[in-house]
């Protein structure tokens, strides 16, 4: 009687049954069992919801049998974290075999010597409900996937992830596929025509991720171009990356393109600061905002505009390079794009440590900024040295054109004010004002509460508006204007 009138037992079953939806996947099984042991009413509520019992891992025979019974006829999610362990524990997997046509999700990983026989024996018939498939071969060399998997028919599949797997692409019935992930396939084990054929058979792809899995030569006809009209983002990681695949893809506007690369040693050739603006990469036109982030190890460049987003991450350095070589090469790589329309430029340090290798030389800054004639806002974050301020400061030659003549606003984010060169900022502001390029605003944000406020506000002689803000949380490095 007391239990009946307890407040917790007055909670409607419809509300109580929402509890498992807030559980983390890693603790889902353990917490579900705990919930069914609270009291009789709770147990009845949770057991009668079959959607809570569809996740199978085949690690325990009794548990697997109970889950299958409680799931009723709902689609199942099968995760064989390690096929080796699943089969070593007895017949749990054999209980699942009759229900394979009910699979909605399948994730398999382990030694391909054990995984491949299982796939061939039990997963050769169609699975009409399957919408997520991940196969991860844990080995150094990519292994071939059996061509008869699911009878090569994945008509309902939405997400297809292959790690260390080579597959005889293309498959049939991939019209519903929206996400394709391919990882750890050596360049010599995959052909460009295979990828192009696959993309053509999955014409509704929205998300493509190729990590160390792109060919390093083209066996396709130069005029062959695959149209990915639904593509939203494309991510390519390689060493070094290149535009061989991009030459054969038509990427629509507003697509987010991410390239990540490294140079492998002294002998590695430096690519031509990829990717080159290609006619079929429509998302590289109309760039209005750029973020350059540099550090001692890796640097990234993000270009953004109404036509799309391009993100390039790499080290820009090879063995034997002198100091500054990677940073200077990184800065100059921006010039391969049409920078005339850039209105917003952010330059950020990814490290507060003072290392000579990630300092930016004045001549490199000058060469990068000179073509950006339409720049309105320049943001410098976490920079110790300010070569950009020195570059913006005009020379004594009155005939020389002011750099970035339309520049209106400078925003500085400074960690420690003792690293800030206020005198250089004053000289730059005074010089621009005398040359008819007076700044509208300078904003300084610092985590240092003891900033030299008096010196900062001397800028008001040459700038219309000066702001100093104290903030202990400086912006993230990947900052673009809202």
C-alpha cells in the first residue's frame, strides 16, 4: 500500500519509459538491468517496451536470449565488438542467426581470419532492414571483403563504414546510402575507377570520408566526371594529399570540403599547395572569410563563403626545412585562391609556447596581405609577435599604397599583455590615419586584468573607436564570423 501511494509510483508509465532514452550507450545494458530491479511496477514498464532490448553484443547466451524475447519483432542492432570473443563464449551468436533478416544495424570488428568465415557463412542473404553497416578488420594489411555479402543488395543502407577493408565496388541498390566512410586502405590496393563507380551507384551520397584510402594515380579517362549533386561534406586524409580524385568529382556549391595531409620525410615532394582551384569545385568560389591557424606542428586554413567551406589541415613542413619554412609556405598557399573578395581574416596561434619555428616573418605577412585589397576586418588571436601590425604600418615612402586600404577594424586577443607591442600598434594607427586609411575601430580583449589601459586609449587619437575588454575565456582557434 505504501508503495502504491509513493510519489515515484504516481509517475505515468509514458513518462517513466523515457528514462532509458537519456542513458549513455556505453552503460545502456547495465543500467537497463538495474532499472528492472527497482520494483515490480518499474520492471513491468521497462520489460514491456521492446525498443529498449534491441541492442545485442552476443557476449552472454542467457542475456542474448532474454533480449531477443523482449525485443519482440522490432529491428535489431547487432554489435560484435570482437568476433573472436563472441564465439569463444558459446552459442549466443547462434541464437541471433535466425533473426539476421531483422537487423537494422551491424558492427563487426576483429581478426579477419575469424571475421571473414562468419560473414560468408551467415551474412550472405539479403537484410532488407539494414541501414547501418560497419566492418573493421584489425590488421596491418587491408583485407578483401567477400563479394556475396548480403547478396550484394543493400537497398535500405544509409551508413556504410569500412576500416581496413577492400571491397569489389560497386554494390547494387545503394540509392538510399547517404554516408560512406573508408579508412586504412593502401593507395596501391584501390583504383580510382572503383571509387567513381561506387559514387555513381550511390547517387544520393551526402557525406564522404576517405582516410588514408585514396589512390595515388588515375586510371580513369580525363574527361570522366561524377556529379555528386547531394553532397554536403567531403573529407580526405592522405600523405600527402592530392587532387587526383577531385579532378573527377563535381562538387556542388555550399559543400564543406576538408583536406588533411602530411609530408613524409625529406624526400617527399611538396604538392602545389593543394587543392588547385578546379573548374568543377564550385564551392571554392566566392570566399569572404578566412581563418589561418598556425603552430609548431600543424597548421590549418579554413576558407568560407556563401558558396561553401574549404578546410585544409597539414604541417606544410618536410625534413631538412629551415625555421619558418613551414609557416611561410602555409601563409603563401592562400595566394592560389581568389582572395580579392575576402572581407574577414583571422590569424590564430594554436600554441602559447614561444617557438621560433612558428613565428611569422614580416615579408611573408606582407606578401599574403597585399592581394587582399577588400579586407574589412583583421582578427589576431594568441599572437606573441605582431608582424602583421608592422606590415600594416606604411613605409616612409609616401608614394607607396597603404596595405589593405579598406581595412576598418582590428580585433586583438591577447593572453598576457606583457607580450603585446603597443608602440607598434600606435605607429601603425598613426601612419594609416596620415595616409587617409584611418581605422574605424580597434578592439583588444585580454585575460590580463592589469593591462596598460592608459597606453591603449592613446589610440583614440588615430582611431574612431577603441575598446578594451577583460575576458578570461579567449575564443576558439577555429573562429569564423557569425
